[in-house]
């Protein structure tokens, strides 16, 4: 009799324990998902502000009258003099002056020769050729590439400079390096005390971006060109420029 009573009680306790375990597991899972989603939404607003600021400032530089005339004369066969190139820093550094998210801004002519800084290197040695083609096709829109192949701490973007006085033909390019650390989450999603990075993935030729929140527990996918990133959590928020 006693053994039967103990067996029934053990069965009941096992069943109650199982239900409790399932309920607590579901609650913890739901809370974690809500935390991830809230963090992603907050990060989305912060990133949109950063990206819009970069977009606006580089637009100001690309439409600057001095740069427009400099590139127009270069296109007509009159390369800028050394003195003319020395006058570029106050204009181009406007981007870095108003935001600390940018590490550098470089100016190239239509052929990809660097006009600023003053070392004459080539754009083709800095970015893949298909990115230059995408920037040309976008006709002045900011095109994001992703992690800089030459500097993993930077994110690359290119903007074609359209010449207003030449029917918006291509006059040159701006190469923008953004500080990758500025796209890090302030709080850990996993709760393990480690900050995680939001990676910007360009789709549709670089015209749209997504926030990708990496997980340390899954196999990384690849960006165009074979560069690996960490797999995102369930929260993915599109960014429209």
C-alpha cells in the first residue's frame, strides 16, 4: 500500500516538475527574444542616424562647387595642380569634422587616380572593381561594400561624384572608411558581458542595408567576395537610405 502511494506521488511530482520546467523554459526563451528584438530596434534607430549623417555630409562634399569645377577641368584634360589639391582638405575633412564615425575620406578622379590625400594611388587598388561599377550605376548614391579587405576595423563605402555642369556624367569618386567599432552594441545580447557588433550588409547593389546581430554559436555565412561574418540572431532590421 505504502509503495503504491509513493509511486503515485513520484509520478505526480515528476509530471508537475516537467510542466514547471517547460513553463520556465518558454518564459526565459520569450524574454530573451523580446530583449534581442528591443535591442535591435534601438540599434536600428541609432544606425539610421549615423548612416543618414554620413550620407548627408558626403553629399555636401560631392556637390561642393570647388570639387565640381576641379573634376570638370580634370575631365576636360586639365589635371589639378599641386596647389589646387592642397586646397581640398578643408572641404573633404568637413565629413570628419561633424562626425567621429568616419576614419577617412578620399577623393579620386574618374580614372581612379587619387587627388586627396596627395599620393596619387589608385582606387582600383583599394576596392573591388564591381564596387566601382555599382557606384557608377547608382549615379551618386552612397554604396556600401562591407568590411574593408585592407583594414578589418573599417567599413567601406563609395559615392560617385556626378558633374552637375556636364549633365551629371561621372567626374570622380569618394571613398569613405567608417569606424567599425561605432556599430557595436552597447549591451551584450547574450548576457555574457561581451559587446557584439552590428554588421552592415549591402543588398541590391549596396543601396539598402541591414543590421546583422552576430551570434557566437552558429556557423558564419559569407558576404560578397567570400568574407565571413558571424550568423545573425533572429532580429534583423532593414535600414532604408
